[in-house]
C-alpha cells in the first residue's frame, strides 16, 4: 500500500456518502422522529401513533391489522411458492438439452416493470370470459367466473358449492391473485440462482448414489436439497426482504383496495392520502423493524465470508 | 448473498446458463427417451404457462380495437391476418407515449452513468485504501439496502421544496433543480441505487489480484492512474452487470417518478401507463400497446445481454 494523505480516501468516498446521507440516512432518522409526532409533525405525542397501529381505531379508512396480516400471508406464501417452483424448474431444466431456452422463458417477467405486469395481469384476470383468459378457462371447466382482483371472499367457495363465504383473516381470493402475479415475476430469479447452486453438485456423488440404488426421489431429498440449502437460504432472504418492501405490484393492480393493503401501501395511504404523517411514519418504522433482523443475518454472513476470504 | 468475486467469472456464468455439468446429456436411447417424456411434458407445460400472459398481451396489442373488446386473444391465433399497427400509432401520437419514451431515456441514462461513476469511486476506496472505520462504514452503506424507498419520500420532498431553483434550463427540461427538473430525479435514482452498486463493485474490485496493485504503486502510479488503467478495464463485466441492473430498475420505476416529478410534460412511460390504467381501465387497445412499448427496451436488453444480466443477479442476490 502506498502512503496517502489522510483525506484522500474521503475524497473518493465523498460523492457516494453525500448522496446516501441526504437520500437515505437523513430520511430514515427524520421518519423515526416524525413517528413520535402528530399528523402535521408539530407536536410530540409519545407512542400514540404506535398505539393507533395496535388498536386500529379506523378500520374503514385504513385497516392496519389487515395490512399486517396480508403482509404475513405474502411473506409465507410468496416465499415458499417461489422457492419451491424455482427449485423444481431448476432441477427439471438441468436435465434437458434446451435448458437455457426453458430458463429464459421463465426469466423474462423479471425484466419488465410492475406497471407492465399490472396491465398484463389485468388482462388475464378480466371479468368478461370472452376476453379474460383465466375466466375463460374457469368457465370452460364448468366453474363460475369471478372478479379475481376485487373478490375478497374466501377462496374455498371456488372449490365447493357453498357459495361466497367471508374470508378468514388475509385468506381472500384477491390476495392469492396478487401473490400469483408476484410468483410469476420472481420465479425466474429463484431459478437462476438455484441452478447456479445445483451446478456445484459433483457428478460423482450423484452417480455413486445411483449405483447404490437410490431412486431420483431420494436423490432429490437426501442429496440435492441438503447441498443447495445455503443457496435456498440466500434466495429466501432476498424474497423475504422483497415482500416486506412490497409496494408497486399491489399499488398498480388494486391500489390496496378490496382488503389487499400491505404494510408499504398502508404507509403510502396514511402519509399521502389520509395525510396523517405521524401514523404513516410509525408504520414505516414498524416496516423497518421487521426488515432489520433479516438484514443483520445477511450482514453476519457477509462478515463471515470476509474473514474467510 | 454472493460475495465471492469468482461468482462473476465467465465460467460461472457459463455454468449458470449452459447445460448442466451434474447431468451430462447422455446418448439418448429409445428407452431413455420414453422415460424422460414426463419430464419434458412438465417442463414445457411450465414454460407455456409462464409465457401465456406475455403472449396474450403481445397478440392483443396488434388486434383491431373492436376485436379486442369482443373476442379473446386466442381467436386471433386461429384466424390470423387481421393484425394492425393502429393501436401503436394511436398510443404514440395521441396518448403521449412517444414523448414519454424520450422522457424515460432522459431519466434513465444519466442516472445509470451517475451511479456507476460515484459507486466506482467509493468502491475503490473501500477495496484498496486504508482508513479508520472502513469496514464499519461499508456495513452502514450495505445496511441501507433494506431501507424501504417509500419511507424516504416525504423528507426528501420537503428538502426539494426548500430548494426549488427557478432558472429555466432548456436542454434538460424545465428547471435546474426541484420537483420539475430532471437533475433532481437523477440524483434520487442514483442515491437509491448506490448501496447495491457500491456493494457489488467493492466485492469485485476487492477480488482483483493484489500483486497488480502493489507493482503499480511501486512504479509510482497514482490512485487515479490505477483506477482508470487497471481497475475499470478489468472490471468491465461487473460494471456491465451493474449498468443493466440500474438501467432496468430506473426504467421500470413508477414510485420515484410519481412522487418527484410534478410536471406531466416530464412523465416517463410507467407514470403515463399507470394514468392510462386509471382513466381507460378496460380499454385494452390502448393499454396493451402502451405496455408493450415500455417492455420493448427491457426485453431487448434482456435478450442481447442476458449473460451480464445473470451475472448481476448472481452477484447481487442480497438486493431486495
């Protein structure tokens, strides 16, 4: 290393640090401060805004409980479905000659915007079965068409003859419709990262297992899954952070109406539509607190890799 | 997250894209082929399922407005020949998508260049300079990855409101700074992209061979020389991956443009389309053509530069 004057590193860092300070660090601190103030950020109100989130006094205007429950559903269902589908597709594609073609097809939705995806799927979910692909398929199969993005009834009514039923908690049909779109967009990501992990499995191990009489099912569960589990963890972490910050898709497709609000859209509604900056900021802080543990896990893994590099 | 710089090597990308090493394509015997039929059916089924929504949009965008409103896109496949470019003409001329396309470019290209430049400077300092608090500071930068963008909007908007600069600057549209200027949104996009960019480039720079730097420094090369003659040329793949990522991310952004651009003349395509969705909810001849115009650039980049795109994904899978 050469001797440098003490300020040289800071000169190289200063543009980046200045931008990050103004656009990310300062707003975060300001949001925490504002979460303890009233709607106009003029007086301190202690923990009142957080109490608002817990007590949920105005569910018709802004249902904070629904938003939290919906986010929990997203967190579990979206992450599990995307990882599972990604793994299945990665394993299947790894066994055919047109692997890169198959992966590209799955991967394309990653490149387009949430706005374009919103248009694509409004068209798919269109109520009129002469136009809407999904309602066409449903009616051809003898089912009844529905408004997939507006229907907040329980999805069971689609599989039984019971007729519309009130949904329990976040288990509304339209939440499942939205999560489907997200899975469509992000499975390609899981496929690409997981197949990179799968390439690390040596041929010898698989051949040895086959010689010993293991069937493909056993190979999948006893060999492939344990070896790629660190990669699965990476993918799952990314997807979890993504669901916690999930905003665009819900905003574009339903605007958070019909009971589909998630935490980030709830924040936007409180801050920009209802105009209560205090409650909006408190929701944002809750969001941040949910992301922090995941971030800490990622950072710890990063530090570990640094030490061993 | 992948912090191993080898992840970006051409071989690893070859592996991620190319045929599997773990399952060498064996000479296909008839029995082997039959055994694989369920596999092919399942995989092709999934590929078709995944492509249907995009194909539906593409086919519909070339259909006559009355046809779109009265019959499904699949009917156009059985009776081809009735395709038209009218929807595209309508959207580009009358709905302002042509101007919006230019706006999208004017917003995206400078933000992308800005991120690369600023992040490369910082990444060089983090990777090859010693200073107190280096690791802690780097961790703070990486930690900013998880800050949800939405929570920064109100404080930044308030800053902008205090900083409106009312000079007319004809070249970059409207004013010099504030909510009716392009520089304000360039800086915002650059800042939001920085944590990921610094993270990605630092890991790549840090993986370059140490000897190279030591001999250069011994020869009396300055930091700027090392940076421009050694670091940047060797890091071309990482920079390409970052550029694609940042370009797509900015091109596809709705929220930042929605909040920071007060002037409808400056709206990019995403904002324009989302307004079309609100005002022409089921007017699919407008929506499908508009959506496809906005997808054309990302799809072209994706097909032309898929290799670098995959590199970016693998190297940056921490990003949420």
